C-alpha cells in the first residue's frame, strides 16, 4: 500500500511541475499571448494564478488584444 501511495505522489508532483512549468513559460517568457496550449493552461488555472498571469502578460504585450481567459466581458480589454 505504501508503494502505491509513493508512486501516486511522484506522478502528481511530476505532473504539477510539468504543467506548472509550461504555464509559467507561457506567462513569463512566451513569444505570443495567443499560444493555444498556454491559453488552455491559463484558462484552467485557479483564479489568483490566472489573474497574476494575465496581469504579467498585459504588461509584456501592451496594446495587444487579450487571449481567451484574460479578456473582460467585451473581449477587447484585459481583466
């Protein structure tokens, strides 16, 4: 039983590092705010992380339309 728990923990930590790292690379170092994988990861992130990511991208891509997940109700302004 302990071995199964250990394997599950390793898999969960690995997935968190993999997806979290990919999300951070999209937010902090992405070449475009319109990367499909980054948009999907950001859209599924918890609200505080999504908000931080959107504000970070808004500062980096000033003057561009926001990607899905970072757009306000009008679709043209950042959240």
